[in-house]
C-alpha cells in the first residue's frame, strides 16, 4: 500500500502510475544534470543567469517534461479502439477544453482582477485562447497516439 503524498495525484491504474513516476524521475535526473552543467559554466564565468529565470525553469521543466512524455506515450485513452470511439472521445475533449477555458476565464476575473482597459481584455482573451489550444492540443495528440496503439494491439 502506497501512502506517499504523491499517490493522491496519481491515477489508480498501476501501469499509468508507474509510467508517470518514471517520467518524474527522469525529469528530476535531467534537472540535476542541467543544474550541474549550469553551475560549472557559471563558476568558469562562461555563462551567467538570472535567478528568477532559473527558478521558473526549475519548476516548469519537470512538469512539462512529465506532461509531454505522458502525452506521447499513448496510455491515456486505453478504451478507444474504433473510429466511432475516437470521434466521441474527441468531442468530449473539445467540450472539456471549452469548459476548462471558461472556468479559467471566470476564475481569473474573480481571483485576480477584472481587466479595466481594452488591452487587459485582449491579454486575458489571448491567454484563454492559448490555454484552450494548449489543453486541446495535448489531449488530441494523446488520443491519436492512444488510438493508433490500441489499433495495433487490437489487430494482433
């Protein structure tokens, strides 16, 4: 029985859980290697960096690495075997992307601030569109790769 704090964020499926933990370990290893190289370059005065940029990259790299690896692994949509299943799941993805974007938009206005000038509205709308495209793109890629993998497994 796993009682670590990460288990609340991981899926119930053991295979998916193992893969995600593997991707997280890989990202941590790559982060340590990259920080070591940056430290050496900095000590040799070959490279200087902004601490806030380094902090941002240190937080975002493991998240994005794990997300990208999970997306291209094709293990998210294990029950999509037919073209009809694929179309239904794709529609669900688009609908959930729209719901997520609207939720983000509303929460931004409630929690952060209501834009009070046109440029602020354009920024918020642009960010919402970017989030919609990003969320949708990753899910559609994952669906497509899962569908192709499921087709190969089903045909064998």
